[in-house]
């Protein structure tokens, strides 16, 4: 090869390989427009009574107001459409006074009648997120407008303020404009659910301009929003499925925010290159569950031995550090979280416990796991760890649909799964993991423990300090005796251009708010 | 000719009916709960039971099949469990994007593939021929996903010559729906900016998706041309002193076209099924992703809808290829 050829090839390689480290090129997005790149193709409907997937919920949050919102630390409710409220002494009935002068995007006033209509509508439609309402409000008539600006909500149990907000700050109770809904109702669809899937009847910070499925959602700032017109005139959420393509679009200046980057890509975004990354632990949990219906897992010693056999730090490495290691069922950042981490890899202790259980020669067990990256690698690591205490694990990698069906049918032995909080109150997790009667995870793993009585009592406890203590007790019992090895609270990481302000990841998709976003 | 056409259409209907029966029962035999899969691991049981009842999934399998056939007879493909919309509406929304991409890919494959194949054949044994065969092998071996990302990197990110993922720039509005194909609809609406932008967005996915077809067509063209170029009538044509261009294009290529047309038909049918990897890399809203997610979530109505569409496409593609034989070779008669 001549030196000229070598030079040409060298230059070509350099142009191709030295890209991302260079400073960000200027954004090609206009100053008053914000463009998100992410995955919206899982969205089914933007009707607040139906929105339940990640993107649809946080988009619905921008279009619809709820009565209240969460404080940033998720310890109390703060006003939103309701300017104030009072609670009955037994915390079962709340009366809300609406903020005066609020308008829907249609120009109609936001009234107590609209709130009544909206929550009753969610109750009657009985769609995916409706259980968040029906679990706590038994009948549609329990929500009633008592005056043009006053609405009374009667719950089926005592509702401490955070739990009340879990229902009434949730997108499913978003306030819709009854006149718009009724105008678009049909005899076959009297609550206009189909029309509402991709149309707007809200009063939120942004109006829905259009939704091209699998392509983009376009929003426009609402001029008469009660908090003032949002700084960004237009917001686009563009479908970019592939994380590498998202990164390229961000670096090229075609989007301002990349919502679903891989952990290795996040590391490439540095302030020096004109980008920042914001991250938060989510209110969700990755765990290994053991079905107590399988003989060896009936033994508490075996369950504890397994907790001592697993290498938690190695699992964190498999997740490329995009998790926080945690071992309790209430995630970090949520009210009542117990930060205890009693387990770390200790093979002597684990083997001793296996001996105590009379299973020093080990046993065979099947572990099912979905194809979602990197879970098969986590399963392989757990197989390797458990082999060291004599447990021979047969890993079966299945479609996530099959993992779910097997888990529901209670025919698994080991399963790697995840649980994301539906609302930011420890009740949601305690019920799932520790209350057999709720027929969720404790039921699926056939673990019927007296701690369920504490779970059922804690949700009704009115004293915050005592309530927090009860949840800590529940977590301790589950940590010591439960059939779960909790190994991670996943992080949510968002990459953005350094000039973007007011876009913060939230532990829950129901609490995303970019009404103050600017750049 | 007409009786042949009617007979072929009848045979195609029988084949499609057979495919439907097989796919319906096979997709229901696969273990798993579609409602549980759609609603996810956290949905309460009563909600799952309610949805299962609403979609008739609690009924015996034969009853579900009878209901499916009844609905089909009325042109109703049912409602997708995943999108909660009529399947026919989903297909109308997603299939046009696939038609656009598949057509652009096959055009690229035909134009470049046939040209390269002819050049390779007429330079048989020389360095151009070796180079074509070498690059064909690379083209066939290159994973589509990888090729897509590399092309995005070079042409979009590095040099900014072509746009990034998506069917249109995010700030542009789709033209009013007529055919669902952005190119066609923007022409109908005389929106030439959108048309130009859509063409730009089409280049990279079309190159990626068409790369395998291009290589396949080039290889079959080369092989078929080599065979024809060795026949006596070509030698006679050359002996008569005809120009090489006339020999190659008028006498050789036309007679070499039959196997090429067959391959083009098969490739086009395959491309119209959608291509999940290309659609994923370029965020293309086509049928491939819809079909894949339907299969993964056991969305029966969507699976059946896509099956019907694909069976129709293949039957039609085969029929068109067979009819094209007669046009290209008058010796072929339809009986």
C-alpha cells in the first residue's frame, strides 16, 4: 500500500471513528420548541381513563389536570385543580374546593360537575388503570359535586393524604370536559372512549394537536393555563425506537431530550460535549421469586440461604450500573422505605443454612426469565451463584407473555420478575408482596404469612409516623422470611442538551410534568 | 387466459382459507394468555377475566373460530387486543408505509441488481466480475440491523446528507389521508415540500431493506445471463456483426429475464410482509413491527389480519409473476 493510500484510509477511519467526543453541533430545533425522542408505539390511548402505558400516561398528564398533585418528595398532596381540601375525621371523605377561573382547552369552565363526571366515567369504563379508582372508591356515586366549585369524594377506607393523592393525582382521574365528551359520544360508545383515544378534552398545560401512531405526538402550549402559559410553545414526542438512533439524533441536534438511552450510551453524554444526564431511581423493583408451593422453598432456611448465595454487586455490573442495589420491597425515595441491606454474598453462611434445612446435597429447580436484556444474563449469574450451594438451576428463557402466564398460574419454581408501583404509596407494594389475600405476588408465590394483617391495617392508619413504622415492620418481615430476593431498583436516565431546563425524570410516569420546561 | 386467471384466483382462495385455518388453530395451541400478556403482570385478575369475556376468549376454540369466520364474511377482522382498535384500521394505517418502503427497496434492487448482474456477466472472469461477486457476498452476509446503524451513522450523523429516523421530519404534518402512502398523498395534496422530505427519509431504509434483494437479483441476473450468453443464437448474433449492446440487452437480457422475474416476485412479496429490523432502526411505522408485536403478545385478531394480508400478497405476487412470463415469452401459453 502506498503512503498516499494509507493516508486516505487513515483519514477515512478518523472521520468515522472520532465523532461523538466532539462538541454538540448547534440544535436544529427552534428555541420555543421542545422535541423528545423516545418510544411511543406502546401507547394505546390518550384517554385518561385508559392511558396505562409509559408514554400515554405521561402525555395524558400534560393534557389533563388532576385534583391534586404529589409533593416532590411524595410525602404529601399539593394543590392542582383543587385549591384546597378538607378531610373528615375518619379520613374516608374529602371535600375539594376548585381553583377559580380554570378553563378547559375548549374554553368551557372547569367545574365540580366535570370532576364528578370524569371520575365516574373512569369508574364506569372499567379499563386498564380503573382499579386505581375502584380499589378505593366503591361506587361512581361516591364522587359528587355538592356545589359548582365543590366536589366530595367518599372513599371505601381511611385514606391518609399520600394515599388519597395516589388516586386523585393519578392520570386515570384526569378531569375531562363533559361537553366535549358528550358531543363525541355515540350510542355504541356513550362515554366517547374511542374518540378520546386521540383527541383532547382537557385543561392541562398543553393541548393535543395530533398523534400519528408510531411516529409522533404533537402538543401546543395552552394560553389560558392556570399556572400561566408554558414557556415551550410546541412539544413533540418523536418515535425513535432504537437507542443508538436516539443518541445520534440528540448529538446531531434533531431532538432535545432522549428518553431511552442504554447505560453505555449515557456515559458518552458529558457537560463538556454540551449534554447532561438526569437520573432517578424508579419506584420499581427487580426481584427473584421462589414459589413456596415447591417443596424446598417451603423452608425459610433455604430461602435465606439463597439470599446469602447471590452476588448482588455482580448483578449491578450486569445492569451496567443502571440500578441501585436495594433489598426491601418499598423502593428508595418512597414514604416508609427501609434502607436495610442485610444480605451480601456469604457462601459459608448459605451452606450452613442449607445444612440446617437438611438439604446440604442441594436440589434441582427451574428458573424462568423473559428475553428482556439483560435478564437472561442475570439468570445465568444466579445459576452460577446457586450452584455453589448445591442448587442446580435450569434456566428457561421465555417470551415475557409466557413468563407472566406461568407466574399467574403459579406453576413456576424460580422466576425473575419486576414490579412497578402503580401509585407512590407503600400500600401498593406491601399489598403485592405481602398480602396473600390481595391475590397478587404473595398469592402467586403461595406465601400466606400473618404479616398480611399488618398490611391491611397499615393502609387505614391515620398517624403518618405510626404508618411509616408499620411499613418498615412489613419490609423487615418480608426481608427476613419472604420468598423474594430483591436485587435492584432500576434507574431512569434521560439524556438532554445542556440548555434544557425543567425536564426531570420522575420515579413514576404519572408524575412527569414539563409545564415549566424551557431552554 | 381468462379461464386461467379465474382458476388461479380460485386456487388462491382455497390456499388462503387453508392458511387461515392452520394459523388460527396453531396460534391458539401455543401456550400463554394473551389478555395477561397485554395487560401485564400487575393487572388484577378481575380485569383480565373481564377483558377475556369482552373479547370472547373465554369461549371454546371451535366457537371462537366460527365467530371469526362469521365476522370475516362481513369484512370484519375483529379488534386488536393490543391496540384496542379494529384490525382493519390498523392494517390500513400501517400497511401503506410498508408498501412505500418495499416498493422503493425493490425498485432499487431491480435497477441496481440487474445492472450489476449484467455487468458482472459480460465481464465474466475479469476483476469487475470478481469485485461484484465479492461485494455480493458481503452484502448477503451483512446483518440488516448493523448495516442500518452504520448507514445512519455515516449519512445522517457524520455527513448530514440524509435525514434520521422516521418517515418525515418531525415538524412536518402528514398530508391528508387518501392512500396512506405519504409520497402519493403529498403529491395528491400538491405538497411538494413534504414529498421531497419523504423521499429523503426513504433513501436509507430502502437501501438497507433492499440490500439483500439487490444482491439476490444481481446474482441471479449474472447466472442467468451467463447461461444465455453461451447459447448458439448469441454466437450467431455476434457473428452477424450486431453491436454488443444489442446482443446483450435485446437478445440476451430479454431471454434471461424469466428467472429474474421469479426472484423479483418472491423478494417483493417478502418485502411487503414488513421488515421488523429495518422498521426498528429507522422508526418506520410499518407492518413488520405490528406483526411482530402481535405474535409476541398473542394478539389473535391482529395475527389473523396480518396472515390474511400476507397470504393475499403472496398469491397476488405469484399470479403477477406467472402472467409476466407470458408477456416476456410469447411461447408460454396459459391453459
